């Protein structure tokens, strides 16, 4: 059974990812008899791209044009992530190493990249950069000492 152009038209009228839409347009133009050179020029694709998606459409219908990437499985479930964010907010001081230890002991999760820890801290509204424990501007002696050491003062 060969898919119909009506099915392809319906596919193209739905809100789509631009990659799916471009695949659909390439297939539609090919089925309507446009030369591959024209399709390549209009959509900025290769002839192999057109053939690939035309064959996928003929074999599987509009499902063959859809994106199939689903993403990777999250290390933390949504409720676990919310609990971690609450824990971060409840801490008096923060560090990536503290967060790493907490996640490993509580949930058995070790991220491959430190960026994942930074993103958790950012989601909790915390900066992960090393900072002073208190604002020195609140202590006039520290401010005066800093001004004396500064070459611009």
C-alpha cells in the first residue's frame, strides 16, 4: 500500500519540528514530479536526502518522516529532583562537592560531568562559584583594609 498525498498534506498542516517539515516538503515535491535539482536548490538538501526520506515515506507512511529520538533517561526522577532542590535551598552554604556527596549517598547518583551539578545548583537559584561567606561591605574595618591594599585607592 502506497501512502497518499492527502496523508502527507495532513502531516504538513500539523505543527511540526522544522526537520520533519522539511522532510515532508522534499517528499511532496518529489512525488509531484519536481526535479531533484530543483528540490535540492529550494530546500538546500542533497539528492540522497530526498531519496532517503521518499523511501522512508513509501515504506512507513508519515511515521517514517517523524523524528525518532526520545532523549536519554534522567538520573533523577522528577520528585527526587524536587527533593534535591529543596535540600540545596535548605543548606547554609553550598559546594559542588557537598552536592556530589549528598546525591551519591542518598540516591546513588554520580554524574559524569560537573555541569550537571552546576545545573542543579542553578535550578535551586544558587550560584556555584566560590564566594565570601559574608559581604565585606557590612564590616567597615574590612572595607577600609581592602581600600588600603587597593592600588587604585
